[in-house]
C-alpha cells in the first residue's frame, strides 16, 4: 500500500474585518440632538407665549372693565357731589353755616325732607368713595359741603372730621376753622371752639361772625365779660348784626345790667321789628327793673309776632301777677299750659294766683301738680303748706312744710313770720318744726 504523504491541512479562510465609520459621525449625532432640543424648546416657548398672550388679553379685558366701572363710579361720585351742592343751594344753605346763638338744626330751618335727602346723598358719596379708591380726592369745597351737611344733620363729630381734612389740606382755610368751631360749640366743647374761632379770627380778622360765636363759646364757659367784649367787636365790624345785639343783651341781663340789655334789645327791634325774641327779652329786663306795665306791653307784642311760644304767655302771667291782676295772670298761665302742660313753673304760679284770689282748692291742685313735676323744687311744697294752713289743715300743712324745709332749710325761718301759718302757729308740731 502506497504511503500517502499528507500535506499540511489548511483550515477555513478567516479574515479580521472592522466596520469603518466616517470620522465625523459623533458631530452629526450631536447636531441631531441639539436640533431636537431646540425644536422642543421652541415648541414649548411657543406654547408658553400663546398662554401668556391669552392671559395678557384676559388681564387687559379685566383692567378695561375695571376702568370702565371706575369711570362710571367716578361719574356717579361727581354727580352726587353736584347733587349735594344743588340741594344745599336750593335750601339756602351755602358754605356758610347758621350762626344764631342756638347753633342747632332748628336755627338752620332745614326741612325734614331736605335732611333726609342730605343723609341719602352723603351715604351714597361715602359708599362711592370707598368703592373707588382711585377717585380724585374731594376738593376743599366738597369737604366743606360734606361737613356742612353733617352739621345740619346733627352729626357734629363727622362734621368736625371733614373740616379737619380741610385744614390739613389748607391751613389758611378760615371758613373750615370757623365751621369746626361751630360744631365744637354744639358738642359743648367750648375750649376747642374758642381755639378754632381764634384761628378763624387770626386768618380773617374782619369776620364779625367769628367774634360773635367765640363770644357764645365764652358764654358757655361762664366768662360773660369776654363774651360781651366779643359781641361788641362783632357789632363794631357790622353795626347791623342783629344776633350780636341779641346775644349781648342776654349777657347784660345775666350780669344784671338791665338798662344796657334794654338798649341792645331796643336796637335789635329797630333793625328787625318782627323779632319776637327781642320783645320777649326786653320785657324780661323791664321786669327786673319793676317796670311791669312796659313789660306787659312787650310780651303782648311778642305774642302777636309769635303766638305759639308758651314762655311768653308764662312771663306775661307773671307780669300781670306783679301788677296784682291775678285774673289776667291765670288766663295767661292757662294759655301757657295749653302749649306746655307739664311746665311746673306755670302750675306753681297759677296756684299762687288762685291763692291770692282765695280759690284755695284750685291752688292746692296746681301746687301739687308742680310738686309732682319738679320734686326737687321746694316752692310748690311751701305753697301747699301755706294753703293747707290757711284752710286749717294742720297735719297736711306741717307735712308739706317739713318737705319744703328738707329741700331748703331757710323755709323754716320764712314760716316763722309768714301770716299764712297764723291758724296753726300754736300747734306743737309746727313749733317743733320751725322752732317758734
């Protein structure tokens, strides 16, 4: 067998093969990634931009709506301010406030309907000012008119607030100081009122009303001499200032200067012959001087001018009593009590007139009514005591006298010499009470 010589066995062909990639492939992928990122970012920005535009549009719409509402409210506010001005003008109530000595709503002669209108307008103005913070601040005339309206409604603290706003805006606003002084006077804060009238006078020394109303404030503090001095200055500035004459006449009466008071009331009557108060108060001064017939004439004239004042009838009754005409006195007290049934003075003085006419039962009724209406006043109880004594009712007389003495011990000394007690003077209880 032939030998076969085997050659080298050669295995299957194999070769080492490596994929050849372009050398810039990494940069390509980076570019793709960046492009995708930018695209997504732009898409997101676009979406955000659209959302932003939508919100901005909505916001602008809301702002425009608010501005429209604000403009409407501003227009309404200005309309209400103009309305307030018209109401004040139609009622004859301009920036000047009433200055009569009473300084109250009745002095201003504001009709109830006008007061209701003022209150309604002020309420709406306050609501609009709160609802529209961006509203232009009220002008000085606006604030003064609001203050005056509060004053006329009797809301003096609110009036003071408005006048204070004025002086903070304009420290030279003399009218605001003057009006605020009036409001303080109505609250009985006379010291504060005087300070404001001082400022008003300093800013405008030619204003007679500021002097007159400062005088009223001094009067409220009992400083009558300063009161008279201010009224005198007011009259120097305005010789036709009737209120100053009237108030100075009252002040002179307070000091017991009755002739000076009569002179002032007479001057007032010359300036205003229809002023019932002038006749009434001149009559009072005449009565203090015991010029009773002239007093009666003045009261009669006052009643002619003002037939509804119970005080004038009462004073006329007293004047008739001083003249010894007790029947006429009773007639006037009757009229006074028809107008004011609960006036203890009228009951007492009518009782006194009845007693002088020996109508003792009627006197007792009036004295008792007066005592019930004024339990702290000893006069009526003393009147009861004297009348019961005249009638011989010792227990009732002594009981009433004891009550009078408890209220006013001097009545014990009066009773010692009062002839009305002659019927019971020997009564042991009477002697024990008065020490006779």
